[in-house]
C-alpha cells in the first residue's frame, strides 16, 4: 500500500489536479537545465579552450623572449665581445 501511494500522488498531481501547473514548471525547468548544460559545453569548446590555448602559447613566447633578452643583456654587461 505504501509503495504505490507516492506513485498515485504524482499521477494525481500531474494529471490535471491542482499540481498540474507544478509538473509543467518542473518539466520546463528540466529543459532549461539541459539547454544550459549544452550551452556551457559549447562555450567551453568554442571560446574558453581556444582562449586558454592562446594564453599558453603567449606565455611560452614571453618566456622564450625573456630568456633570450636575459642572455643578450648579460653578454652586453659582461664583456663587449659576446
């Protein structure tokens, strides 16, 4: 008896009883959550990942340039024949 009570209650509420609107809102919220998750994945794939890749490559370039300029600066400061 107790096992079928929640199922009966859900059926009653969603079948046009006073909670029909609540069931409709619940379904709409599930759809909104699915769309939000899809958009999150799309934004990550099309914007955030390329931005992160650009950031990583720029940092590598800055590190290489910085190391090269440090080498050049140390040669200039040490001896004029470097």
